[in-house]
C-alpha cells in the first residue's frame, strides 16, 4: 500500500510541473523516495536548515515542503489530510474523498442502507426479520445477540444494513447513520404514525441528501391506519408513490415477516438510480459504527469500510484512538483477513474506544498514527482554550467584528406559551449596526418546557446560544452543554434577557473574563512557512509566551491584530511555552503581516470569580 502510493507519487513528481502531494507526516526515507532522490540529500538540506535528522526521522509537512522546495519540487498537502482538517460538515468526508478518486478506479459497491425511525417503531425487529429471511439458516449459526450491521443477498446482490436507535437521546447517532448511508429506510409504525424522531430522522436524511424509502411497519396491527400515515407523510413532504409522489412506501410487518421482498426490491430499485461506488484499491477509510471495551478482547470496534480494502495488520486511526488490527471479523463473527467497500466488520487492536460515527483511516505505521494523535489531542486542547471556538453571548461581538458571524442565533425556551411569544418577538426586533452593516437576531427554534439535549445539540451544530425563561435543563442537556461548552443562559425577568442581547450585539456585554499579560517578545525575523503562513522569529524579552494563549501584535505602540497563538516552536520543536531570554517562532491565527521590530504581547484570559 505504501509502495503503491509512493510509486504513484514518484511518477507524478517526474511530471513537468514538479508538483507533489505529501502527507501531514512522513519519515525522511519516504520523502526521499517520493521525490526520487537519496535520503542523504534530504538529510543535507535538513541540516542546512538547522534540523538534525536521521533516515527514520519523522518530519512534518511544513518541514518536508521546505526541503522539497529546495530540491525543486512544489509540495501540497495530501488531499486526505487537507479534507480532514477542513471543517465542512455539509458533505460527509467519505463522500468528498471518494469524489476525489480517479473516476476510472471507481467501481460499484453494495448499497449501505441505514434504518431510522421513532423509538419502538420496529427498526430492530425489521432488521432481524430481513436477516432471518435472507441469510441461509446454516450461516446464521449461533448468532443470537443483536448486531447492528450486517449484509444480505437479494437477487444475487449484496446489501449492507445498519441499525440505529430511535430514542430521543441518540440524535447524533441518527445524524451520522444518515450521513454514512446510500439509502435510508424510514420505519414508521402504521398504528402510531409520524412522530418526533420520525421527523428528526427525515431531516437528517434530507440534510445528507440520501434517498428515503418508507417502511410502513406493524401493518398487522388491528389499529394500523395506512391511509392516515400516507396523509401525514404527504404533510412532511414525502408524497407516497401511489398518490403520484416519488416516495416509495412499502407496507411491512416485521413480526409476520410480510412485505420484506417488496422492501428489498425497493432498495435495489433506488440503488440502481443512485451512484454507489468506491475504489477498492484506493486509500482505506470508513466510519466507526459502535465500539466498546471488552474485558477479554480489549477494544472491539464495529465499523464500515467505505473505500479501499482493509487488511488485518493495517494500522488504523479513528479520532484519537489508534492501533494495529490484531484480528478482524465479519458480521457472523468469523475471522477474516480483509474487507472491501461497504463491508461491516469488527476489529480488535485499537488502544482506545473511538466514538460512534468517527471517521477512520489506515496510516503507514503506528509511529505515524501516534504523531497524528498527539496533534489531534493538542488541537482539542487548543479548541477548548480558544474563546473563539466557544460561542458565548460575551464573545459574539468579537465574532461579528471579525466577520465570523453576522447574526446572533438563539434557541429560546419559556415555561408557558404566554411568555414565549412576547419574548421571541421582542428578541427578534433587536438589531444593531456596525461598519459592515446590520446585525440581526435569529431565533432558530423556540418552544415551551425545559431545555432538552437535542436543543443543546442544535445550538452546537448551528452555533447558537440557548436562552431559557423560567425553565431549567434536563440532566442530559446540562451534561452535554458542559462538555461541549454551549452557552445556556437562564432568566426570570424578561427585560434582562433583551438587555443582554442588546448589549451583546453592541459589544457592551462585558466578558466575565479579564486579560492578564504574561509576556512580551520582539520580532527579529519573519519566516514564510507553507500552509501555516508567516511565522515571527522572535526573542522573548519579558515573562513567557505560551501556546494556549493570545497575542496582541503591537507596532509603534498601536495594536495591529489580536488572536490566539497558532503555533509556537523552539528550534524545530512544538513547545508549550518559551521563557524570557529564549528565541522562538510564533504564529498568530489570522495574521501574516509581521515586521521586524513588532512587539508581541502574550496574554491569557482569566475568569473573574463572581463576587
Ligand atoms: N405487531 C407488530 N409488532 C411489531 C412489529 N415490529 C415490531 N413490533 C414490536 O414493536 C416493539 C418495538 O420493536 P423494536 O424492533 O425494538 O423497535 P425499534 O424501532 O428497534 O426500537 P428502538 O431501537 O428502541 O428505537 C417490539 O415489541 C416489537 O415486537 C410488527 O410488524 N408488528
Ligand atoms: Mg432498535
């Protein structure tokens, strides 16, 4: 696998344009191979740049790009690293990666069908019914426990099924289930009709742009009411095909095992009209379905391969979990050696339990995986430390000014409808003006009752602030809000609410944090680093400069820019702090324009205790 990539890249490097793609991290030997030169030449260039390296030394993209440039190559970051670091979530990462594969390498793969629906509408029973009807008895063997992913054969074609829970608390799992699917089967009990999680599931499927088939379940029940359900479907925009719409609605009974053939036919019909492809020889990646730590077997992760062919012995990375695959099993629990696109498998060998829905991919070595994990852990800490990532009413004004946001998004809850209406209308009427125009308040969602976890999740995904009037949060919601640092605010006087919002829009809501200057540095030289922009080569003149802090760029006594430290290096190492008297390279987020002589003031934000 490594050799294939490097060979390909080596040939590419022979092209006239001398453009090469490099991963985020590589060892000196690999870089030499990619640019078709001897490792000694690389080591020489590194030494000339002050980096002592041996042939097995790991270097990062920035360093490699400088070396490559000196040897006449223009390097760009490999697509997978680029896409992974971009924070675009409208289109799932796996789709963007497959779309970037060479068309001629793409071949059809089995469709991945995710089952979604309201709690107790029969998703799991339906999946069990399909499995027992479709998988030869002998094959099912001793499986009695519930598994959430498996494959069946219908008309000689393989179909992959994934289950999801319907309980209100599992919003994220439903969203990810829809993201990973080619087709969604929306299970709705004919005796119960369209319910809250049915609507939510529908929204996830729509957001993911995935075709939907409706399985009208429990049709055997005496109180099943198919006509009423079709009416409800039409109301939510899923007009049934027998009403001249384009949603296939299949009546089924998971208990009586009726309608299953029709459902399978519908799946194949929709598959035939959808592009369901992957490169089985390409980069290996996919999605974690679920994972747990087993006493005897260590971490066991169930996952779906979406591209490439995963092999036992490969090194995986999923979020900050990583490890070499010690053993791999198909959905029957039989050991297997490799698994191609659309195959659900479980693997042993990860060091930690990855989150469900996490993107995984294969990397060259355990060492490479560890380097990425360290970077990711650092990034997590930085994100938590940077007030720019956490959205609060207090920092909204900075976000408006920096252009990160142009409206204040709110989720509003109140105890009774009578208070909710005036609150929402007065909040909506608040506006402010700044140099760039008008800033408005947008109420994304409002309702009565306590603040729920799914509302806090909505705040996270839509970068909103939650305001409650005479209400509280339920436990799951407050845990989630704490963990994800969502600003949830409580009021019992209406004008305090509107007053806070007005102040926030005008930048008058004082942060409960104060700045404490911890050090100063003077810029001695400016270095250009690909991808990272300009770095200020500086000497710390006072106190210390910290990685998890902010910098005020001062020139001739004026503040030019203020933002978080984006990188801090002492010699070639990433460091957390540099003390007075030492030299270091400082990167400041969103700033490139350093000049020799600039003063960089480093400060942290300390929360002022409420008196
Ligand atoms: N009569 C009848 N009952 C059904 C049918 N399908 C499921 N049930 C019953 O409905 C209940 C819920 O079924 P599950 O399959 O657990 O529902 P689910 O959608 O997976 O539920 P969650 O995973 O908790 O969201 C069980 O008691 C099933 O026996 C059906 O077609 N007919
Ligand atoms: Mg279930």
